[in-house]
């Protein structure tokens, strides 16, 4: 059995344990081929990575909660319609995230419908709907038939004083009432203490204990304003972990205001979190959220932790979601960007061509991306020979030298040296060779 039994109700967590074929299997096959020294290994994709000491798998499987359609949709200037939301939700289901937060049902008809439709359609993921502690919000999430009602209320002094105008006692009471109401619908309840990382830790623990007593078996620790550091996040999660019964599942939800959302999510896992809340491409308000593809890749490749996510789909999903959001991804976007596995500098290309692990932190194919050898002013002989061979030319010493000269002269102006340009230079080279041979013969 992959997952521990949850305490009180004796149910399995998560209730559905689907069969998933992930990197684990590929790694295993690779390791076998690699150890047997099989040169023609069909699974050779990862052999070089194993040889360079990739992280060994350990620990329980980390649950992935995607909130692209709720927190991601709060990105300024983004207005997704129902069809766009359904399209993204289907992609996420196919990607095998564990939970899709499909919307905030009380906030709009579109969100309500997305939750309702996806709940009926999803074949892998469970569906969550967000709700404040008001009965109206909880009833809307229940009416939309969300598998998980995600109740939240703020717990930091600044939010309680200036936004909610509520005392600590009132906040605890509202949280408990809301959880009880949601439980009354028979739904799983996830409780988030908004601005948790800026809350008094003792009070925060008291809030979580109260909602757990009221029936929330699943809580979330949000870094709402992105002000946590990795060491603070690790400490806070382990502090809350110790304050709660062992059967309470914990997620972390990190915002990216200081560019730390991915690091903070990983630190939360180190501190004992069972799940991460993420959005595709880190889309979200202000600096955004933790990027799904970066967190998942780092969990697998740096921490040796499994998720159910189909890694090979990451690049396609990242590109599709960017297209639907109408946002251009930067070329240097880690994991799924155009340049994530692109090499131009001579030393790098030489290294990568003899062993990809020299300059690639994970196999591009494993995350659905690909290696690009880019020709430019910084290219060396290996890159040019590789490009010529790929186009079917014999990379003689002279031809390579000729192309290198051309690159140094023209690449800064051309910006992009494509196959057509290379082809033209090769033709120029042969024409000038023919001319000089002709001249020699005529002399
Ligand atoms: O950032 C946040 O605090 C949230 C909560 C609603 C979970 O998005
Ligand atoms: Zn958030």
C-alpha cells in the first residue's frame, strides 16, 4: 500500500490510489540497462543522469494540489471563460495532479460551473472549491458538488485587525462553525489559515487544532504575501506538525513575492508537509505562486520524492496554459522554457555532447522538453560539427573552421542562426572551394 491509513475514519488517504507509471519505472529500467552496460539501452534516456548521482527515491508520495484555476486565475488582467477553464482542467487531470482547485463557486457563475463540470468529468483528480467561512460560500461549494470544500480565514494580527475586524476568539469560532457546516455536507474539508506565516505560531496552532477537532482532516499553511524564508517555512511546518494529530494532512501554499515560492515549498516538505499547492508556470497575483513544473521536478530530481504527476507532460502543459492565459513564457523559464536545455558556449556544448549530465541537471526528455544546441558567437568546433552532421554534411576540419569564422562575424547581427543560414554558408564554402580548385587546375 502506498499511503498510510488516515486515523479516525480509517479511510485511505487519498481515497483513490490510481495506478501510475512514472519516472520510477523508467529509472528502474534504466538502472538495469545501465548496470548491465547495455549500449543500445532502449531506456537510455536517464542512464547518464543516474551515472552522475541523481537523488535516490525516499519518503512518502507528495500530493500535488493545483490552484491554477483559482489562485492562478486571480492574476491581474486574466479573464478565463468557462471553455478555457474546462480545457485547462482537463489538461491538469491528464497530468495527474491529485487535486484541482477549480474555482471559488460563490464568486461567479463561471467558477461555480467549472467546479461542477470538472467534478463530473475528472477521471483522476479530485476537485476542490474555495469558500470563506460564510454559510453562503460553503453552501455554494457544496452545491457545486466539490469533493473538497476549501475553507479559509485569516489568522495574522494585521489581517484580523484591519481586514476582518475580528478578535482571535471570533476567528476561531468562525473557522470551527464553517468547518462543521462543510462537514455536514459530507465533503472533505481543507482548512487554510490565510497569512499563516505572519501569524503568531501559538495562535495558529490553536486554530488548526480547533478545526481538526471540528472534522478538518486536511489543513494548509499559506505564505500569503510571500514573506517566508525556506528556514522559516521548514520550522513552521514542523512546529504545526507536532501540534496536530498525526492523521492531519498538511499542505504548503507559497507565494513568490521574493522569488522564494519554489524553495519555500520544498522547505515545507522538508518540515513535514504531505502536499504542495502550486500553479502552472507560477501564474497568480502579484509575483505569483510556486510553479508546479519547478516544484515537481525539484521534488523528483533533487529530493528524490515521488508525486503522481506525469513528468513527461510538464512542458506541453506549461506551454498550453501560457497560451490560454495569453502570457509569453520567458525563454529562461526553468524546466519547461525554450532555453532550459539550450547550449551555445563551446565548452558547454562539448561537455553535453560527450555526457549530457555535464551541463544538464535532469534529462530534458523526462520533463517533455528537448535539448537545443544553438549556434552563435560563443560556439566551438563540437557544436558546429554536431549541427553540420545533423543536417547531413560531412564536418571536415576546413568546413568547421569556415563556419566558425562566419559565426564570429555575423551571429551578433543575425541574433538567430537557423538551418537556412547554415545551409547558405555551407554552399558558399563549397562554391569558393570549387573556384579555388578550378583556378589551381587552370593555372
Ligand atoms: O494565498 C492564500 O492565502 C490563499 C488562500 C485562500 C489559501 O490563496
Ligand atoms: Zn494564494
